[in-house]
């Protein structure tokens, strides 16, 4: 029935560029305008819902009335009644043949956010499934965040997790974003740019990942038009000119192709397609081409009836025109990660120009254009594949969520996983796996299973050992070597490409750091409270009696919620143990506790878990990420050392002579604690030395022989960027057991005939 939503659409159909081809950017614009016009009234929406039964249409009408009343008096930036937007979004969802619940959610997607409607009311009126969809689409603007970026990241996180549970959430959201981009001209320039950038960075890649290529292209094109208006206008004019100049070529090719298939008695549908303005710009930018050098602006799509006919059609085309070597891709045998299937081949036309052809069946074409939405559109043989599109990625969102609690970090991992380009590699059992371009064996290991990634130590590519940082190529067969005691290496974060691998590595490192920080914090607080002549109370905030009350009071004072959280912050250097100990001593004094003279006097010689007390931490080389040796001075056993509790950095160990340490001590003497070497270090330690040598044949071999003879190792060697002269200064990073071993190594180097001078590097 007509409503107040019936309005003239702002976009005039005449503004859309005419096009001689189906699927071109001009037709996309024309379709967008037509879609907006049709969606301007609920009557037109009802016409689109003919695939639903009468009961479902009645429920949709009720949702429309509810949304219409909720948005009464609200207007869009263009001046139109706000309800025109939900109707348009519902119309786009109806084009995808989504079910009644999704159409209802599309009509009410802004009701909770803009109209103060509660989820309970929606559940009561329309049922829990529809209310869950609307809730998944609702941003978190009502919560307080410190920055706009934090609010945006948390909203994305909520939407993507709702999408992982029910993919209809993202389909409605993409329809919402597509209509907003079509009507974005009414907004302020700053807001237009922000929304367009958000669309091209997040929403367009999501549409591509889920196989909605038609939506993906439109979102890219509309965003590009806002972000680069001058370039878009210039390229649009160039495409119009090229369309006229090449009309004869295209028409001739089309006639030849239709004739060839007719002679081969193969029933096909031949349609033209045109690259979008954005894809032309991207190709020009990436390959540094001029517009005239972009040869495949126009192409053809061949739709056949059966899969074998795809390959028959390929043979017909290759008989007609010569194929360009290296430009054939079989995405039917090896589909893209988003489910896309097609044969791509580039042929040389009679006039010498390159023309690309895409060959696919009707179900493949549907999945190629509509992606995961094709599952709702038609119940064909392709629907099962369409239903599974993006399933692995949606599951990886849940995996990343389990390991990532920070919203911005979660969004970072998701962005990493939205790479449109993929490589296709084989497992040892010949299963095909799609990974982002630039992925490494470590990404492959985590794609197989988290445990395989966690315990990965080496990889074989095509049967040959290869470094873990090697970039994989399509067709590689990968085998991962694991070991039970192996653990993720922080250095992997420098080269992994998938969000799943990155989040899993960070999750492990954070857990390891938190555990080590907890142990260090407990040791430091026990030592600091012993310096006050008292003992650390047993139990925690949940304990009964005086000890539990004491911990609760201390936690309220420190602003932490749990004992372990407080100890972890002490271990990370975020809280100073002596200050916490003094507060604890004051709380104990209020309860009548008094310093014990024996503990105060003898505390230095007491033990806490086998380590000396009274502010002393023992360094034996087995410490993890929480205790680090400073790279400015690189201490080794035998050096005098001091410990600095940097804020959030854990314990940093410097030599007593380190100028950096002295400067930090001059600023603040509070975070410094006593550290000492263990009598039995458990590993070798790295330190830097400089060696001045005469240039000559075999100098590096002499240096390596001298170091090896002293039973030390060269971890890294640096010769600088300057051209070699008569003498050269080498900078070596040596692994030695202790200070005496370093002295022996330096003496061995001095005895080498090529060495003029050798010294340890000091800051």
C-alpha cells in the first residue's frame, strides 16, 4: 500500500551513462539508479517479495509499519523521510531473495540505534531470530569509548562476530552500506571521505571475500568516486571515448564468436563486460601504465549449460583466435577462496588487440556475481557451494576472537585476512588450500591446525627444505615438520600474512608473558615486603578471614580487580613493588602487625623459591619475554648488572657501566632493583665487538676461524654500507658463555694477522 515514503528519487536515470555492454560500469550505475527508484515505495518492495508466501509477506508488512512509526519525523541528510532508506535496503535484500527474517531486519536495522527501541520489544513483536539480526547490525554508539577509532573497531568486532553466527547480518549490512554510498552526495565532504575510505578498506573486501562480486565492484566504484573525484571523472571520459573508438572492434569480435559457436553447434550466451573505472585505475597504478596501455578494458563472458561445455567452449575460442601465452587460468578446477569458478583466457583479436574471455556455467555465473547470496536466490546444484563460501573464513573470525580481546587488534587481523589475491597450495595429502598472496609455511601450518603451527620447526616445499619465511607460490606442495617441545617464535610476526596465524602467535606470547610477569611480580613483591620486615600474606582476595580482607583493600587502592592482575602489573613494571609493599605494610600495621627484627635483619639471606631475597633477582638465561638483556650494552655473566622495571616492558637488565642506564637512573631512581648472575647460566649470551682489519683475501675466513677456535659463535656480522678501503671495521655479534670466555675470544682475534684492533662495543 502507498505510504509517506513515496518520493521522487534524487538520482535521475538520465545521469547514468549509456553502455553497449552488459556488466559495464555504466550499466552498474544505471541499475543502481533504477534500484533506488523502485525501492522508494513499499508497493514496489511488495512486488519484489513475490518469492515469499502470503504469511511471510504479512510479517514483512508488520515490520514495515513498525519501522515507519519508529522513524516518524526523522529525515535523511537529503531531506527525504528516513524510512526511504530501510525500504531501499530491504529492496536490495529482496533482490538477493533473502528470507522474511532478513527482510524484516533490513526494514528495522536502524530502529534500535536511532529510535531507542529495545531488543526485548523486538523479540516480543517479531521473535528472537529477527531481533538477533537487528542487534547484530546495531553499532555500539551508546557505550563510552576513549576514541572514535576504538568505538568503530568494537562495532566492527560485534558485527563480524554476529556475521560468523549468521551470515545474513553481513548481507543486510552490505545492502545498507551500498544504499548509503549511492546517496552519499547529500553528506558533508569530511563525512563522505571517512565513509568512503571505511567502505573501500572494510566493506568492499568483505563483499569480495564472500563472493558478492557485483556488490564488491559497486562499493569500490562508488568509494573511488568520492575519494578521487578528479581521477574518476577523467577516466570516465577516457572510457567513453574508448567505447566509441573500439565499438567496431568489439562488434566484429562478438559476431565472430557467435558465428564460431553456432558452427560448433554449442548453445551459449555471449555478453560483453567492461572493467570498472576503479579496476582500470588500479591496473594503471600498480603496473605504471597509461590508459592507452590498458588493453583489456573490454571483454566477453560466455555462459554455457554444463561444466564439460566450458572446456569445449575454450577449444572453440582457441581455434578462432590465438591465445596469449601465460594468460590462461582455470578457476573451475581450482576455485578462488570465495567460491568463484570460471575459465579465463586472453586472445589476440584480428586487429591485434587483446580480448579477455570468461567461460562459466549459469550456476557458476550466479555464484560469481552474488556469492553467498546465491544460496537464497536459486536452489541449484551450485547452491551447496554458495552456502559454503567463506565458511572457513567465518570460522577463523571465531578463532581470532577466542585469542584476541582487543577490538583494534581484532580488526587488524580481519583486515589482514581480507586480501583479494590468493595462492593455492597442496597439503601432503593433495588437498588444495587457499592462502593470501605472500603467505609462508607458518601461515600454512596454522591454516592446517593451531597445534601444527605452535609446534612448527621446519618446512619442506616440493620436497626440498625451505626457510619458514619463504613466500609460497601457487602449486607448491607443503610439508610441515613439528616437534613436541617447539613453541611459536616472536620473529614469525615479521613475515606471517594471515590473521589467524598472527592472532595465534600473539595470543601465545601474551599468555607466556602474563605467566612470567605473574611469577616475577610475586617474587618482587615478596622481596619488597620482606624489606619492610613483614611476610607476604597467603591466599588472595577470595580467601576468608583477615588475609582475604587485606588483599581486597590492597586491590581497591591499586585499582586492580584480582591479586594475579596486581602481581602481573608489578612484573611488567607498571607498578613499583616497593610502593605496593609500603601500602601493604600500612594495611598490616592497621591490623596490628609489626615488623619482625629477625626478618628485617636476616631478610637478605632468606630465600624465596630458591632465589636471594631483599630485592635481588637472579639471571641465568632461562628467563622469557618478561626479563630482557638490554641491547644497548648487551651484558654477559661476569659484568656488574642492574635491573630497570620499565613501564609495561618488564625487567630490563643493563651493565653497571651503561650510559643509558645511568641516564635513566638520573631521571628516576625508584624503578631500579638489584639483579645478579646465577652461578650456573643455562645458555650463551650475545655481545657486540668491533674488529678493525686489513682488507685482503680470506680475511673473513680468518676471523671466523679465530672465533670458532675460541669455541664462540658469530651470530651476526655487519660490514657497513661504505665501500671497502685499505682497512675495514667489522661489527660482530658474538655468543659467549661469560666475560672470561669473551676475553679469550678477543685474544684469539688479536692473534689473527689481519686484525689491527678489536674491542667490545660499549654504549
